[in-house]
């Protein structure tokens, strides 16, 4: 288990981490979320010693992360860290060798991962010849080529088209099923909700919400009601009930145990009710509530 223990870090007058605590479990995918500047990248870099915290620690299976343990991890930084003029098969093989694989093992693993990520026909291409999305796939191959016990991925889905997103999501699910602990950051909350079992939301360097996605949704005190009458959003004001509108959707915000019968009666009096959904908050709602922005 990868554990972030009370991490603190300041850069001059800026507090990047202010007592961050959470854990990532083997065989599970954790979405690491937060507003820009919340401290996500700083925390990820602490895993590999790229940034040293002022206080606190990151441990793996209750032990300090040493150089040998780091070789068992995979890291995909947000900023691309590859060689633009190097052929991608050679590049992935090189990173596999850095992680301790033999020459033969590294070449074989590189071929398998490039095939897995849909790049088998581009093995002799230079990185700079690839699209942004395919460069992202190469970066992921370099992070995973040695089958790490933990993978730390900073915005791995950035710039991918829908097919690329689906391919990468399937790869992460397969890797987790083999027992790897996966932590990835993303601003694509619908994607996180689809891929992750667990989430941590941080703000101003500390965790503000942490847990299993389904449990966090179920245990929220808030529910959202969407009503359509004659196929269009119902916009009638309901006494004592807060309403919000976003992207053409009109939603009523209620408590978990609210009596929705009177609202249904009001809607039915205005026409044919074609949609009536009373649901817990989605991940975007939870995020917004957690950071209060």
C-alpha cells in the first residue's frame, strides 16, 4: 500500500502541501483530484524524491521508499520527459533497462506494451513524428513497461481522443486487476468516475474528501432532482427548494430524505412528465461541494 503521511511542503510564501494524508491500495485505481495549484503534482513528485517534503513521508508497505523500491514504481509526469528524435521502440526499451530489465526482457516488454497501446505499426517512428495523443501513449508505455507494483500518473489522459481514452482506461483496468496500485490525476471528472474505485480530492494542500466513489455518493446528504415536462427541463420554482441551472440542465437540490411526491404532483399538473430523476451527487457535484468553488 502506498501511503502519504502528513506531507507538508512550502515554496517560499506558498504552501503546496499542508498535512496531506491518503493511501492507494494494490489492485485499485485512485483518482487524485483538486483545483489547479492544489498540490497534486507536488505530492506525486514526493513519491520519487524529486521534491523532498518539509515534514511527513511517503511509504510503501510501511517502509520508506528507497532507490530499489522506486525502480518498482512507474511514473508518468505531466510534462513529457522523452527524447523527441529517438525511435519509440528504442525509447521504451531504454526505460525498461533503466528499471532493471535485461536487454532481451526490455525489448520484449517494449514490443508488448507498444502493441497493447496500439502503436505496433509505429515502432520505428521518432517520437516527434507522432501526434500528441500517440506521444502520450508512448509516455505511458515507458511508465508501465516494467510492470510496476505502483503507477503514479499525472494527467495521463490529457490530449487523447475518445478512442485513445478508451484504450488507456482499459490498460489501467487490466493493470489494476493484476494487483498494481494506480494513482492518477485528471480534470476529466466523468472519466475519473468511470475508471476509478477510489478518489481523493485535495484543496490548499490537504485532503478535503477521500473514499470509495460509490460510498461517497451514497453517503452525501445532498440529492439532485431533474424533471422534464413534455420533453424539456421543468423550470417551475418550488417553495423552499434551491434550483440550479448548468449547460441547459435544470436541477433541484434537496436533502437525501426529501419528500419528492409534492414536486412530482406540481410537475404533473403542468404537463406530461417525461423524466423524473432523483439521484445522489455525481463526482463533479462532490468535487464542487468539497472545494466550495
